[in-house]
């Protein structure tokens, strides 16, 4: 991607915690690989969209897809990057419990990059997946 040294798990955690929304989501960096990240999101009662069934709002899952894909690239660049386009597929409802978010770089580019993410419950069931295009060009 560039000459920048990939972030460590601790550095990724520090960057994630800069954003109040990420703090609210209870994000915890768990792993940084050559082209991937794993982030845990700590479940909150406020995520419930249907009080009778108690499943998580799809917007939370979409945000987690975006975050995991974005930071798969961002961990390699050393900074967060803007989302240009994104799609999400929902596979099953997310019931109360922490979520595991795995992001992976599909194509690293100088101007634009593509990454995908999958969101799992603690039993390893796939809840949502998606892919995004991100502006990876250096800021001016």
C-alpha cells in the first residue's frame, strides 16, 4: 500500500477510541494482520430495534461492516479513510451479545481501495457481510 508501517493492535485501539461513536459501540481491536483486522463490538441494549424479539438494528450491523472494512485498509495506512460506496447483505438477525467484526482488504490502490467485512455472533454465525470502496489516497 505504501511505506507506512501497519498499526499494532494497541495503535488501532487508540485510533478507534478517538471517535465518540466508536466509544459508544464499545469497539475493541483484537487483531491486525497483513491485510485484515478483527474488532469486537460490545453489545448494548440501545441496539435493540424490536423490543419483543430483541434483535439488533440493521444500521448497527451496517456500521460495523463499514468500520471493519475501512480499518482493514486504515490499519495498513496508519489512518482512517473515507467511505465512497458500500453495500451490506444481512444473513440472520443479531441477538443480544458482542459481535466479532472481521475486515479484509480485497484490492489496495493508491487512490481507491476495496475491502470486505463479515460480522459474526459469539457462536460464529455469520450475521452480515459487505464490501466497500474507500479513498486511500494520501490527504492533501
